[in-house]
């Protein structure tokens, strides 16, 4: 069997996660806000139908949302991340060749002959994911990733496909391509779409019929690959393994302006602990650490200030106490008394595999690294078992004004024992 690709995409993912634990939201307009309840970053179909724009500042549309009884929720990334993991785990269980593309998308490569049609296989995947997680998905199938993406878009927007479309089995795929604007195809950005429209290429079908060599001369290799993929020639293969990470970062805007060094220490320590845990989960260590600090960008009363400081670590590490120590040293060098700060963050660079890192034990305490490895493993296991920050570092404090404002956040239903949903039988 010739390889065929399928794209599984969770429908309105953030809103769908919220609906799993609050069925009253089904059929209701729902929007999810960004950090500090700033902008709209997710919308249900019902919210889209009201004309609510992605990225709209919440304060500008608050009255409109209230008038149309739109349910407004703060982002709950712990919930969304865990639900994503559950969906992807099911896909890996059902199919051997899966590539996770984003938090709510994954490619599947079908390479084996099957007793069912690919459409039937996709419908089974869709049914199992919805049954086991409550998350609705749409699936597009095609001979290339780009065509699978296109089929997914059509399956999601056109109810006649009932969430699944195999574009290669459609009797007239060109008619489908003619209904989609060129800017909506994977690999064509906004500026490229405007240039193509100026040349008379306004639909995906018109793009498919463009001379690939012309596309390569005027739109680089990416445009060339897109045209070839629309012609059914695979140019984007499944990733055999994730690309090596070059950096790891964690940062947040504060809930309100902060000018206290003690509070900045707590915020930075929390970000370092989060990023260090991610390092360990991926078997990486960092050789270099960068801390950045900034004031409000559009403050009227103060000039915008941004500062950063980098330190090369004595040895590559993912040990949280060591990383917190060097991060706080950087912060002390940058801090200005009396300045109102709005954001702080840390970036780890020089990432290498822990197995390949050269770590030299000290002469007077040769077992220190092994003890620290054991400690970090224990902390991660406890927090994974009992919820984030069950064990935490004193430098992180216990909450403060620096934490994000998420006044409409729902509970972490799947990641905290104390927030599990309660079912009562009458």
C-alpha cells in the first residue's frame, strides 16, 4: 500500500476541553482568554458565528460578550496539556506511525493494507477519541501532508463530511480545491497569498496548476514543495524523531506591576523550576542560562526598560536548586530599586542530552551529582503523582501579586487531586 497521510485535529480544542467537564457549555458560545485575561485566544463555533475575532482584547469586547451571553473563561493550560496527552496517547495506541504536530494536531501515516477503507478507519479513530476523552476531532486524509491538511479543513467546516474526508477518494478533488482560498493552504503565508492573488492565483486549485519551477524561483523552496504536494507528490515526510531543541524558556507577565526584589525572586524561581522540570522530562541539561526582565511596554508614566543577563554554567545541569541560584544572581545584577516591572523570564540554552553531557564529580564530594539526580527524580515523581508543586522550593514562595490574573479559570480537573470533579449519586 502506498503511504497515505491523515491529519487528526481537535475541534476548538480549548473550548472542547472545558465542555468535557461542563456539559452545559455544549451549544453555547465560549471564548478562552490569554494570560492575565488579556485577549481572546480560542473560540467555539458559536462564538465565531457571532463575529468575535481571534486576538480581540477582552476589555474592548467585554460588553458585547455580556450582551450575547458568551461564556468567558481564563486559560487553563494544565487541563489543556493533560487532555492533549490523553488524545495523543489514544492515537499512538490505535496506529503505529503517529507524529504529534501541535497541542491539538497529529499526523498519522497509513502504510498497511486494511480490511476497512481509510474513511472507515478514520471514523473509528474519531469515535474512540470522543468516547475516551470527550474531545471531538476532524480527520482529513490525502496522499500528502498538505492535502491531508486541506481535507481536514474541509471536513471541519462542511457538515456533509461529518468530520472525515478522504480527498484522494473524492470523485472531483479539483472542485474542492477551487472552493478554498490560496491563503488557507498549509505553507502559504499572508504576504505570499497577497502576492499570488496579484498574479491571479486566488484559489488552491489555481495554485496547484502553477508551474512548480516558477513557484520555486519566486517563492523559494517552501512554495515549490506546497505545489508539488498539491499535485500528490510527498515532499514533507513524517518526522522520524523530534528536532533537537536549541533552547528552553519560561516567562509570564505579572498580574500587576512589581517593584519588590523579593517578589521578583519568587516569580523567577517558579519559572526556573518549571523550565528545569521540562529539561529533565526530555533528558536534557543546560550549559547556559539567560534571565530577562522588563517593564510595561506601553506605560505612560515610565520609559520602557528591558534588561537581560547571561551566565555560562560551571557544568551542564538540570538541577533546579543550582539553576535557581545562578538565575537569582543574574536578577540581583539587573534589578533597579523603585522600578515597576511587568514581566520576567528565563531561557536555558546550550542544551545537550544528559547521557552525552560530561559531568565531573568533585574531589571532596564525589557522590554529590548522584544524590542530586536522585533528589530531582523524587521531586518530579511526587509532583507527577500528587499534582504540580506538591513539593516546591522555598525560593518560589506561596503565591503573590506576580502571579497571573485568571479570574475565570476552571479547576485543574485532571492534574490536581484536590480539584477532581465530584460525582454524587442520588
